[in-house]
């Protein structure tokens, strides 16, 4: 039996469209800091989203995964903040959050857009979606911002 070894990571050729080196990836994500008061489950998810963005230097598609992952953190916090959230689907949490004033109209719009992308990928309707880091970073930043605002606002 022959064992195949995977090669060491090499930069994705598309990475050079937005940065010159892997070290520059740090600059893209350095402001994505998880504040105190965020539930540990959401902290872990947000940190993973941030690292996926950095690693998109080697695997361009990771930027799309980072966006999807950051939405999980928002959902975790919404479930924590919305009374009787139970197992409601995300679209209901977004609507209830907006109706109850937990989310602004703009936040709800962003989250619904992200939810539609996520659902398309999760249910096989979108089979190949590549979101360039230039587009993914602001979306992940928005998730970080929403989580921060939800976790620092009075319940």
C-alpha cells in the first residue's frame, strides 16, 4: 500500500489579488477581536471564522466558510437573547429580533442575506460559491459587530 503525502500549503494564486504575503493577512483580521461577555460557544466560532479568513491565503474558499461560520456565532447569541428561541429557524429569530428591537433593520437585512447564502450552500442549491476575501472580511466584521452589540446591550 502506498501512502500519499499532502504537500505543504502554498499560497492560492488568487491570494495575491488582495495581499502580497501571508503576513499581510494579519492586517485584514487584526480588528476582529472577541469582546468580553460573549458566550463561549460564540467566542470559539468567531475565532474560527477569523482564522479561516487568515488561512484563505492558502485556500481561497476558506473566506466563504468564514462568513458562514461567523453567522453561526450570531445565531448562538440571538438564541441567547430572544425569549423562547428554542429551535426556531434562523429566519424566525431574525424576524423576531427585528420586531423586538434586538436587531436594527440593517442588521436583520444583513443576517437574512447571509442566511440565504448559507441555506443555498447547505441544501445544495449553490454548489460552488467563492467569496473573495475583500467581500468576506466586511461580512465577518459585521457578524463580529452584531455579536458585540448584542452582548453589550442590556438584555
